[in-house]
């Protein structure tokens, strides 16, 4: 009772296989039968002490990781971001379902991870999936798993993400893009706390905290009949709205400084500083891709900077076009070929949608295969996460 982490070795003169199995099931580290040799017992005690030491180290490292992660990635001093961190502190310790709302690139997954890291489930799995990235049939199998032979290609039984996240947290990003069939299954899981693998009727009990996120208004989708009202009320117990970067411009200098050092390390470059002209440019830009776009812009500038100071010319052209004519960094507009216009529009759409290719294809009015071919043709690759 005083030291629940203490290792236990069971020593008995009436050993059976059944009692050994039961002892190990109840948490004993080892099981020794009489008679025994002292060196053998000493060896087993040493093993138990080593395991005790390792478990303690792992616990300490996990605590340090939680302290480092915590809200460290939610950089900012603006009132908007302070409200977000306060809300995380208040809801993290509960098992309440949370809905995180915000535009693409505002850091919805970072908030979900912060909630998990501050919760009693922090030592258990955090599993994330973008619901818009997979078609309905694949998404169902990913979430709930499947049994062998459930469909063509199901050559073996596979666990779903709900099972992978058992006793931990499952983050469902872009929940608003799920089909009605998936919504019905999710509602059943939230109500009954059990799942059924595709192709099986056997229920599997789960203990998972569900966090969801969307860049769309679920209320509007409910009114349009595209999202189930009963599921909406299940998910919308607590809502955390994330502000777009353009509404917290005071945090841009902090965020830029925060991204400089890791970008320099990844690229093997000396740590640069931002010139005042470059900082002014960042403060004037509208940031449709939000924090993710800022991080990518900083990495590009670090890569292209020829000195230990970053100037406006080191940033992408679309940022520099927003500068008023005649100011440092402004570049004149020019006529573009049709393929350049198409490439720029595809890239802009992907960046605004957080590189959600399914949504981008839908908005551009082309098929996903067509979009894939054009990405390959134009050499467009998603940024490293």
C-alpha cells in the first residue's frame, strides 16, 4: 500500500504452473520454487531492482516530456491564445469530449496533444487521424478495424484506431467531412463505449477519450442536413475556438522566433535573425494558411538566406506581393503562363486547406487522380510535418 511500485518475487515450496500463472497475472515480477540456490535468487533480485530502476527512469522521462510539450507549442501572449491555454488547463483532467474549431493551420492537433499531455491519460497512446484524408470504406476500417475476409484484400484481422488508442486519446480531425454512415457508427461508439470490427458482430469494449476538430461550422452542416444533430450534441460538450493568425498579429514575432531555431537545426544552417523589414512583412501579411504557413515561410527563409540576417527577399513571392509598392520586399506583378497560374492556384488551395488533397480536388473541381497527376507534373510536395 505504501510502495505500490515495489517489485514482488513470490517464493513457495508448493509451486504449480497454475499458481505461477496467477501470480504473474496479479503483477508479480518473478516466481521461485523451493529448493533454490542463493546465487539464483540473488540474480532474480538484481533483475527486479534493475526493472524498478528502468520503470522509474521512464516515469521521469515521461514527466519531463509532458513538461516540455505541455503548452510549449502554443506560442503566444495574445488574449486569444491565453484563453485557449486556460481552457486546456480546465478541461484536460476530465474525460469530456472536446470539439476544437479553427481554420486550417491554426494548430488544432497541437491543442489536442496539449489536452492529452495534461490529462491522466498522458502515459497512454495519443492517436490522430484526418477523417477527410480517406474515403468512407477505408476510414471505417481504419477506425474500427476489420476481420480476415471482411472485404477484398482483408487477408488478416486488423485492429482499428479505437483499439490502438484504448485507455488513451483518439483525435478525429476534420470530423465535419465524415459521411452519414460513419457518423452513425461514431455516435454508437460514444454512447455504448464499444466498437465492432468490419465484418464482425462481436462487440469490443473500449476506454478512449475522443477529441474532435473541424475547420467548418458543424452547426451549419446540421442545418444543411449534412451532419447528424445527435452526434453534434455528443461532440459539442466543450468547444475550444482557435483564432486565425491574422486576429493575433502580436504573436507573429514570438512565433517567428520560435520557428527559427528548429528550422536552422534541421537544415544545418547557423541561427539567423529577422531584419526589421522582414518582420514588418510578416506583420502585414494576411496568413490564410495561419501558423502552419508561417512555419513553412520561416523554414524557406532560413534555407535561402545568404547571410545571418533574413531579408524580405528570402520569403515566398506571395508574401512579398502584399507589401505596398516601393516598400522593401515588394515585387511588381507580372503576366503568367497558364500552367504557372494553374500551379499557383493548386498550391494556394492546398496550403489554405492544410494539404487536404480530397477537399482541394473538390474545390478545384477535378478528380483526386487528376490532382495527383498535376502535383507530380508540377513537382508540388507537401511540407514536412
